[in-house]
């Protein structure tokens, strides 16, 4: 089994849509260890709908839209990271983190601690809006300090070439491409035009060869 981890510099930056495109492009299985907060769909349901690929059940499915440790405490439970070992699947597994790297899983461990324990290659998703240089460089430093192998950075949003170049220069990291905002994905049905648009845009925008080399 091969594994790749998708994490982000922050919450709500588009890493679930990126994960859906990656799962679809690589014909992989998706897993979200901890889902904090539920609206109409979970991230697993979104990825399954957009990619047409299998999504495993979450390790923890929590209602409150907050940091995982606070969501768990609101339900009177504690996240036990020892139950979140990477599941064994046939082929490739894409595991997506919740929020950023430094969000707590419980009162002793951060999400970064779990990712470091997995020892799998990591793709860092970063928005292109103001503040991304600081957030992205700090996230890269945290990953490397924890011994995590970094595949590269994927940018999400409108093009900011000089910002993207600056991050890759100072972060000494590969630029894996930039995924623009794709309209209509919230209404897209499996196998429909929205899913096709994601597949086409992802293939044109993301350097899949560099990602495959890391597997």
C-alpha cells in the first residue's frame, strides 16, 4: 500500500476539493481520520461524490465545527490517536488532515504528531490570499522539524506568481501547481459535468508526475 497525506495551512482553504481531484487522478481511496463539524455533507461524502472513488469511514465523526479536541470534548469523548493508524487498502490511500498542522487532537497531541507518526509523504495546500507566505513557511518548518517528508506545496485560489515563487524559494520546496476555484462543485453529482470539470482542471493544473515520484 502507498500513502500520501494532504494537509493545509488553515481550515476552509480547499484541501478537500484538492483531495477529491487527487483521489480521482490517482484512482485512490480517501480517508479523513477526524471530521470536526457537519453541514450538509461530510468531507468523505464530498470526495466520494466528486471523485467517484471509495471513501473510508471517519475514525471520529464529530458535530461541533471546532478544533478536533474541542469537538470531541463537547461530546464527552477524547480522541485516541492510537486508533488512527493508517488503514490498509488496496492501492493508494489519500489521508486528509483537519484544519492546520498545529490543531490539537486531544490535550496531549497535535495533528502534526499523528502525521509524523505515519511517516508518509505530505502535500501542503496553501491558499493564495494575503498572509499565505507566513502561514506556509511556518507549516513547512513544522513538518520538517517533525521529520515529515514534504512532496511540495499546492496553491489554491487566484494566481499570485510572485507570492508562490517566494514561498517555494524560502521554503526550499517544489511547486506542485495551483488549483483555481471551480464553480458548480457544490451541485455536482457523481459522474456529472462538475466532476468532469474537476478532473480536467486538476490534470491541467497539478504536477502529477512529481506526486507520483514521491509514492
